[in-house]
């Protein structure tokens, strides 16, 4: 696996600041089979009216990483394809080389990249899409806070979010969400997330609690970034 090397208050990359209605008489008069069918339809409509879904995924967006160093590069390529709504054929080794000269790792020994390099590459290579985007890494003390932020930005920007997983050793893309309400309109609960993994599956739905986002435990960046990332949930977030 490619290795990355580590925010209640987000610490951000460039900033470092850290009731049911009674059944009608008509329904009661129907046969049990039709009554059940109509009840099911009513329940489905009620759920649909209170659920928000946004998923950016399409088949041509998926990219498999070309080797075990390029998870962040493969994830970046997926993200840019999703923004462009077509396959941009971005070369992963070019993306990786861009990341490695702009991340917080030791260039003489690093293999992959880190959240800093990933966020900068996601920003830079978005110039090849119709909608250039500023991405930043953000790190949170809780998974719930990180996912609320990720879901909100997918709803607001219609752009994907990167998730740092396997305790800092892998990168995947959150392409969409299902929530109890539109995150742009007020409080909501995230129910599901859709993920594309450049090392594995192209598109899988997880419950929010089962999403693979976990704490960053790598300690091979500079001391400043190690302290900002370590033990936190790190995501790569579109700002606009």
C-alpha cells in the first residue's frame, strides 16, 4: 500500500489554526394484500420526501492505481474525472511526482504522498476540468465531525471528497451520500456514503458508521504536520 505519512476544531492545511396519519376508510376497506401494498407505497413516499441523495459516480470516472505508491494519485484522477464528468486520462505518475515535491515527507525515502501533497495535487489538476477547485486537507477529532463536513461539501459543491484510511496508508474517494435531509438546509444525519477505492472496488455503498475513514497514525512527515494529523480523521475537501 502507498504510505501517506498524519484535527471538534478542524485544522486546515494552509491555515494551521487550528405522525403517521390514520388509515383512510377506503384503505381499511381494501383487501389485506392491497392495503399492505398501499401502506408500503405511502411509507416509501414518506421516506423519499425526507431523504437527500447525491452521488457523483459514473462508470468512466474510476481509475485503478498503477502501482502501490499511487493511491493518492489514482484518487486524484478519480476526483478530477468526477468534476469534469468524463475520463480525463490524467497520468498517475505525473500526479505523484507533483505531490511528492509539495508534501511534508522526506523526498529521499518516501514512496507515496501525504494529505498535504494530495490536497495540492487535487487543486492543481482540477485546472483540467471545467470547474477548477481549491482542495484542502482538514483533520477532525471525531469521525462524525469529519463526515458531516464531507457530506456538507459534497452537497454544496457537487464535488467529491478524499478520505484518508488505513490509519494514513491509503486514499479513497467519497463520491456521494445519503442523508436524512439536505445538508445545505440545516441539521441532518448521514446514513450512507458511496466510496471508490483506486486499489479495489469502483463503487460501494457503506453505512455511515462503516465508512473506512479512521485515525491517522503515521509519523514520518515534519513535526508540524505530524502533530496536526496524528490521531485525527483527515479528509481532502473541496472549498468551492
